[in-house]
């Protein structure tokens, strides 16, 4: 039984399903009434909304709904792109809520399964010796569903992981109680001055180059995320002392000017780290808040440095530098 949804979300479901029908119906050649298509598509959205609220993460049920999309009267490849845009563009709940955070991943699993089902149908047609253009269509579908899946989980400017993918990867890391989970929150120093002084296009060049440097600097299997604006988050399974090593490498990588169309642009960053030890319950929001407090400590201490957030229940001396031989100033946020 579907969970009740608020009136605002219900209205958004109606609007989204109406948009989808208006996009596919004129050229679909279907004989069913558009109102019927709208009701069916709205019902599928409501089922996905119900899944977005459930635990554990509902991969199989979401993929089952995607396979149903490949059944008549939806079994036409021209419906894939409008359906993908409609589902990925739908924004349920309020920002930061469970359903809003889960929706992009639930929807992308349904879309991926829909695309795979269409691809399998096209392959079956190819095996029946249909025309050569069927194989071209198979490739188009494969490329399209890969592109849509990637767009749903990555930042458009930098191609780094987005917030949804970051949270999902941290959840998977935390499920392994034998390994700790570390976060590094990176904030570019004085980025507003770069945008104001050089223009937003140069600012975008700087962000893209910073993203490239982070990719090549971080250990293998690190999730590198553009969290928003000029903030980046790194997530990795690691020992606590590894975070300081990674933070120093990040500071070094972001210390050199960035070459742009307007000439070299000086850059630097402030980094806050937070760590959840093995065997302890790991909440992403709490971990991110700890990293944010540490990053703010690094900012107020003079920037171009990193600070470590220590758990309150562990013995520590807030304000005591870690590893005196470090080439960068290090602060400890209590």
C-alpha cells in the first residue's frame, strides 16, 4: 500500500505525469487515451516515492518498476528520454529530507532497468534478423542509459560525484564495521574574490582544475565529490592518521596557481577532517558537521591549513597541533 504524500508532492506528481504525456503522445502512434497514460505514469511515480522512504535501500523493487515501463504501451524507445527527464527532474519532499535525498538514486535505478529492458527487446529483434538499424538503436539505448545514469550521480561542471552519490557511498562504507570512515571537507579560500575579480567563467576553470588535482592526489577508491559551490568532500575507508596525510597532499596540490584564459590565478584551500572509527555507528550528517566545524577552525586560524575534528568521547587536547614536523599549520577542532 502506498504511503500518503503531502498535497504539494501530489500536485508535482500530476504535473510531471502530464508533462511526460504531452512529450510522448503526439508522436507515439498510440491509440490509448492520454489520460490513461497519465494515470499509469503517475501511479509508477507514487510507487517509486513509496520506495524512496523504505529501508533497506530498494534497488530490486525500483528496478522492477523500471522493467514495467518497458511493457506495452511504454515499450517504445522514443519514450525513454522523456521518461528519464521527467523522473530525474522530479523533486519530491523538502530539500534534505530522506525522500528528496533518495529520489535521484531510486529514479535512476528504475530508468537503468527500463533502458536495459528496451535493450534486451532490441537484441531479441536483432536475433530475429531484423534490419541493420536495430543494432544501431541498441547502441543508442545503451549509450543513453549510461549517460542518464552518470548525469544523475555526477556534477555537471566537474564530473565529480554529487551529493546523492556521496551519501550512498558513505552508507556503503559505514556498513563495513571493520573499517573506519573518514571525511575531508575542502573549501577554496577566497573563491568569491576569484569570481569577482576574474569573472565566473574563470572561476569555473579554477573549479575544474581543482577537481582534476583532487582526482590525481587522492588514494584509490576515494569518493571525490563537489558538494556545492567551492566546497568539495572526500570520503574514504581509512585509518585515522591517513586523513592527515591526505589533507597535507590536498593542501600541496591546491597551493600552486591555476593557469586560466586570463592568466595564472592564485589558489589555496582550508580543510577539515572527521573520522568515524571501526565498529561505531556512522551517521553521514554528523560526520559532515564535524568536518565542517574543523574546516571553519582552519579558516579562522589563517587558511591554507587543515584541522582535525576529534570525537568528544575520546581523550584529546583541543588546540594541540598534530605532528609538529608537518609543512603546514594544523589545528585540532574540539
